C-alpha cells in the first residue's frame, strides 16, 4: 500500500502537467515546440527588459518629479508612435517577404531586401524627422516651453529607432530572436539607466531634456551595435551574390500592413496623448505608470505574434492548410491562458508595484482593473491580426483597426475631460473589445477558422 501511495504521489505532478499540455494544445508537432521555445525566449527578454524599463521609469519618476516626468512620457510616446510607423510596415512585412523569397529561392531579391529595406527606411525617416523638427519650430509659440527641446531630441532619435525596428523584423524572420530584441529592449534600457544615473550622481538637473538625451543616445548606440551583429550573421547565412530590388513589391505588401500597425499604434497611444491635452502632466505620469505595470500582459501577445507571423506566411505559401489551422489554434491558446494568469497576478500586486513609482502613483490602482479588461479580451483571439496580414487580408484588417481607432478617439474625447485616467482606460478597453469582435468575425468569414482560446476546435 505504501508503495502504491508513493507511486500515486509521484505520478500526480506528471498527470497535472499532461492535463495542462492537453488543454494548451498537447505536445503538438515540432513546429509548435519550437514556437513555444522561441516565444518563451521572446517573453523572457521582454519581461527582463520590462523590469529594466520599470526600474528606469521608477528612477526617472522619483528623480525628475511628476511634471518633468509627464513631459518626458509625452515626448517618448510620440517617439514610440511615429518611430513604429515610419518604417512603412517593413519590420512586419519582412516576416512575409523573407520566407517567400526563401521558398521560391529568389536569392538576389532576398539579398536586395536585406540591404535595401534598411537604407530605404533610414533615408525616409531622416527626411521626415527633419520635417517634424521644422513643424516643432513653427508651432513653438503654442508648445509649452519645457517641451520644445525634448521634442527636437525626439526628432533626432527617430531615424535610429526606425532602422532598429526594421532590423528587428529581419532578425525575427530568421528566428534570431535575441539579436532582434536584445539591442532594443535590454541594451537600450540598460544604457538609459546608466546615463541618467550618472547624470544624477554628478549633480546635474535631471529634467525632461536630460532624460530624452539619454534615451536618444541609447537608441543610436543600440541600433549601431545591432547592425554590426546582424550584418555578420547574415554574411554567414546568406551566400554572397548580386542584389535585386523590387521596391514596388515591398511596398505593396508593407503599406497595407503599415495601415494595420499604424491604426493599432494610434489605438495604443491615443489615451496618453488625449490625456495630455485635458489633464495635468502629473496625471499623465500616473496613467503611464499604470500602463507600464500592465505591460507584462501585452508582452505575451507580442511574443506569440513575433514568433508565429513568418510561419503563418510559410505554411500559407506551401499550401498546407491543416498545418496552418493547427498552428493558429496553438498560438491562440498559448496567448490567452498565460495572459489571463499574468493579469490576475498584476492586479493582485498592483498597489505595491505602483508605489515603487512614488506614493502619489498608488491612486492609479483602480484604473488598472479597467485597463486590464481590454487586454484580456484581446488576448482571447491571439495574434490573428498577424494571421490576416500574412495571408493577404491586410486591408480588411486595417479597416477593423481603423474603426477601433476612431471609436477610441471619440470615447477618449468624451470621457477623458470628465473622468481623467479612468475615462482613458475605459475608452481603450471598449475599443479593444470592439476590435476583438471584428477580428473574430473577419477570420471566421474569410478563413473559416475558429479563433477563440475556448470553444470548438478547427477541423
């Protein structure tokens, strides 16, 4: 009897683990195992980088004070928004273009894309950044005096930010996740902490201008280091030869994806930007602290999206519908259930996490519950926007995001003046729920797939 009890006790963890694997899609094919491994790598990098970013934001909030920190958050939000859109969608379309070139063995076009895409995004983003700096100059009489210089520095940061995004997409298309993500998310944050800490220790006034200078330096150094490493890796992976440039094809794939990415980014940052117009910089800082605290949930979605997009394109190009369908179901389950667990954990620890920013930031705790609703609902359909983009349904996906963005703007304008951060969180959550319903319907009608983490499976 004792032997039997011991055996039962020993087998219990294995039984629970097997049940969990079954719920999340079982062992699955080797591609699924690779995806979990790569997504795990991305998630670990993003969580570690989030810890660094969280630490840096806590330090900046305490060193700068609420007002300067709010200005820094406002300018950095513009950098994130514009920088993520100024690559024409190349960072995402690379995950469709590169697999197609590889499958068709069009090596000259592949070499041309790997080099030409980066040069194109750098030149265009530099021109746009110069124009934006001119716009800041023209609007300076109507811009707060403390925001002008940080905005100029933000313009200087944009070209490097855009090229780093492009290189990230190229690296992820080769499953080089660490090379794609480490420079942007770990090295960059470490440099920001190091530079700002050095300025603080040396007795310099750490205002929004100094913080933006540190951020700009971190972006440029990270991008250049990533470029050197990526070029070396590509040289050993892609045989040398002539280059061919099909810019028209690149843009035909990228621009619709840019519409999707652009509307999503606008949807993501509208709350902060509208809040800045109607409320104090102090309140913007509190709201941003809430958003950073909940970032762990969106990292899970990002990890699965970054890992699966080029495989969606590959299986579609091969015409393997059964493999694609199984892979989609796997990606959705491994997005939703970890996201739900992360949300519960963050809400449980919300007050002490916000307190790290400063005692005045704890007032944002209630906002966390409102903002979390949209993130959890969005996770229930997994990375289906990447699925639509990779399978040629970019325009209808962009329409869904555009409608969601329009709804978010309208709700933010209606709710933020009266309810502040609570209104911004409610507007964004409602818009994310609306977006999720649209994407579910579109995928079901166009692809015939069930894209919920629960319910019936795909045939």
